[in-house]
């Protein structure tokens, strides 16, 4: 029961719990770092289980339970916080004299927004959030809702040996992680962002993005899995293209590499699936 692989899985779970605590404490950066560690542990537990030949039903169930927290609840919570921040970002804007109305450090701003939202929602205080929009952050809970079904489906779906059906929960979490990461590192310069950025980080946009990507976790969409049966180009060309562009994008685009790689992943998967169906029709 307490083999190395299962212990790594349990540490994955603890990483997800830490991420939740950090999100609700205003440290969105620590929340993402905790999930990054959880993602590495999620990869290692499977590798160790296969290497030590200890992969079994218990490990499979433990893995799904840990993933539900780390790649379901945790991303749902930090997107919950991001939607709250997106409701009223006016404190980050500069006035006519170029002075930012909020001059504190990053985590203090996030905590202040959380306190204002909680004051309006739980205690009826009259502030920016004291309107029907105070319920909007709960849209982010659709992430763990669909992650639950995604993980349960993965355990019983025998088709997902060399392909994924629907976006894997870790992949969705990586995509969602872009938003708190970008916000955190650009917080001090938020008054100089483009209209596109303000639109993307608006509370309604973040809510729509949360819904769309959550649905993608359970749709019948075959996606590339980075599982190589051999290392030949034929049959693996889209895997190699994805890896190559990812390696180029990360140093070039830094944080922006996250949505670029995930969107490319979806596009290449759709192309591969289309060609696979054409090949089946011809044969």
C-alpha cells in the first residue's frame, strides 16, 4: 500500500491542497508552483509504478483521487479567484496623473479583492461586489465538476491507451495556469496592458473560458498522447511537431507559450484525427 509510487501520488495530492491554500491566501504564484510540483509527481508516480512493476488497481484509484484535488479542485479555486479579480480591476489602473490607486504588493491586492467579495457575499456589505455579479465566480466550479467525470471516465475507458478522449485534466490545468501566472507577473504594469488583455482577463471572458475548457475535458475528441510505441517519424509525426514547437515556444514566448502550445495541441490532434478517419475510409 505504501510503496514508492503510491507515496509519490500522495505527495501529488498534498501539492494540490497547498495550491488551494495559497490561492485563497492571495499567493497565486505559489499556487501555480505547487501545482507544477504536483504535475511532476503525477508523471513520476506512473513511471515508478511501471518501472517497479507495482502498477495496480489501488495505484490507479489513488492517482485519480489525487488528480481530482490537484487538477480539478485546485484549478477551479484559482480561476474562482481570477474571476473575482476580473470583476473590478480599477484599483490597478492609473489615473490622469499616472498614479496607480492601489500601490501595495501583489498578494495584498489579491487578498483585498477576496475580502471585499467575501464581505459582499457573506455579510451583505455595500461595495463593488454587492450585486448579482457576486455569484459569477462560482462558474469556475464547473472545472472540478467536469474533472470528476473526466477522471472517472478515464479509469474505465479502454480506448485511451495510445490516445486521449477529451482534454486530460493536467493539460486543462496547465492552460488555466496561464491566467494567474500572467496576471501575477504583469500586476505592477497592469495599467499598460493592451485592450486584448483587458478583454481576456475580464470576469465574463474568464468565466466563458472556464466553461469551454471544462467541456473539452469530456467531449468525444481524440487527442494526441505523448506515448511512443516506437521512435519512427511515420505515425509519430504530430508528436514530434508538437514537441519541437513546444521547445521553440517556451524560450521565445515564456508565459505565452502555455496557451500557444495547448491550442497547437488541440489543432494537431484534430488534424491527426481527420487524417486517421480519411485513411480508414480509403482502406
